[in-house]
């Protein structure tokens, strides 16, 4: 049962604010050597189980509330994009900043099933970058164009970033699961794509060999609560939801501790700026896990 937490900016709380993940043991859920090797070779690994049914239910309950643009805490979003459908079961939206508003989304950042594999793949202490929510309603949700995450994050460096995509519904090819182009994390950095545009809009920028690879994507089908991790340079996207059920997902983007700002402007809307050349830290970029420190906030020893 989740404790009731007053609507306030949860970014001031570094560590668990509920008991939702209290039964998750820190000694469990490390990646195998084979999984790590697969990530290094292909640029992604999954599916990996991260969430229990009660945790999924809590996240979906919060997500449903977020569909109302006037929900409590709505002023805390970094970004909030929502269609204008009058049908509550047919709302498409993409938002950044749920961890500041929803206790379940907040606590999911410190989930040991997530932080331990993230630390293995990053090679050290894990610091939060930002989160995302994607909701594709039945028969409506459009595609997410092929893109590399780091093309949107060049305001930070060095490139020691990692993305975790977590299914909150069963994700299949029919309802628009994430798809990867294996080994594309070795390609050069491509320009930013219009995520809401045509799935293949980036094709004209590719070499003939890359176009051949683009024609052979690997869909990552996952059960609700399962996740995949991918490299910030890996080309990925998703097709439209052609099914009769929704496809909702959360994304946690993290960095290796020590990644710095390259801008004197705020890195995210409604946050304080990190001076250029200074490491990301403080209220909006908390340390999630340090393998050298068992007292990391939120850790379940």
C-alpha cells in the first residue's frame, strides 16, 4: 500500500517516499556477463523484469491521473504534450518530469532492479538525468521516428548516458513496441529527428549500408513490468498502435556520475541552471546508486 504523500515537488526528496519497493532486495537482479556482452555488441539488452504487478498498478493509476492537464502538480512538468481528444480512453501524450509529481514514478528511480543493472552498464555510480512517459491509446497512438537519444542531449558531456525503457502494458509489434537497429550505436551522431514525424524520416541521412540495416529492425516485445536498456547512440523508434489496447511506457534516462553541463541555461524547463563545465548534481539530478557506497539514498541493503 502506498503512503499518501501531499502534492509537492518530490524532486526535493532523494530516496523512497513510499513503501512500494520495500520488498525489492538490493542483492538481486544483476545482469549476467552474457547480457552485458550483448549490450556492448548490439547496443541494447532486454527484456529484463523490473516491476511487480502492484508496482505496475500504482504507476498506471498515477499515469491515468496525469492525462488530465489540470491534475495537481501539473506546473512541475519539464514538458507535457497531450492531444485534445474528448475520449478519456483515447488520449495520446508524452511528458517529462513525472518523478516530481507522482510518488510511484518518483520511487521507481531508486528501484534496485533498475539501479543495479544501470550501474553495471555505465560502469560506476548512477545519477538521474530525466524521465519520460509515453502513452499510445488503442488504435490511435502514432509512431516515434527513428532517432538517437544523445542527439537531444548534446548539452551534456561526456557521453556516458543510458536509457531504460519500461513497459507498463504488454508491448508487442501490433501495439507499437520499441524497435532497435542492432550495432547502430557505432554510427556517427545524426541530427535530431522530429519524434512525432514519419518513422523513416531519418532515412535520407543514412548511407546505403545503414539503410540496409534500417530495413531490419529488431522489435523488443515485452510483458508489462519488463524493460530494456539501450545505448544513447543506438537508433531506435516505434510504430503506431494498431491494436485494441493501449501501450504505455515509462523511460528513465541516467548518466554516469561526473557528466557535466555544457550550457549556462537550464538543462530542463523549470529547473535551476548548472553552470557550463560543472557536473550534474543537486535537487534535479540526484545520485541514484553508487556501488562503492551502500548508504546511497533509497538503497535496499
